[in-house]
C-alpha cells in the first residue's frame, strides 16, 4: 500500500473517532480508531522507505527492526514506545479495569506525538 492510501485511511479513522456521539459509551471504539489512525500514519512514513507492516500488532517490532529509515535509532525507539502506549490504552480500559477518565485525551496526545516523530500531519490545514 502506498503513502497516499495510508493517509486516506488515516483520515477515515480520525473522522470515525470524532463522529461518536458519546465518548464515555464508545471509548473502546474511539481508542481503536486512534490506534488504527496511528498505524496508518506510521505506515505512510514507512511506505516512503519501502517498508510496510500490514498487522498493526507487529508494527512496534517493525519500527524497531527498521530503525535505519528514521533519522536516528532513538527516534525509532521513541516512536515504537509511543505507539505501544497508544495500543495499551484500550487494553487497560477493557481488560485492566482502568477507568475511562482521560483515555481519549491521552490518545490524542500520543497521536500528536506520533505525527511529530514521523513529520507528517494530515490534520494540518497547510
């Protein structure tokens, strides 16, 4: 899949996340949308470097294994860690007994960090 296709899918998942009527009742779905949006954003970056990971559960490993496509290994490691934190938000909410609290806000902050690390911001008007 090419970069532009991933960016289209990113935008669809962002739109889906913002279309939920009740954040409290749909937070699991919203967190799924954030994770998928982030996965497509990372894959958009990787596509420019000939790398692709179809399974978002393996994306952290793919980032670390291909750290050479980033400006430095520490950036790749940070990106992998931030993405992993985003993935675990839903699990903590559903299986860990974590209260909803700021999960959606935290997901937004993590996605913002991912955009910063990959240098792609499809949400920007410029």
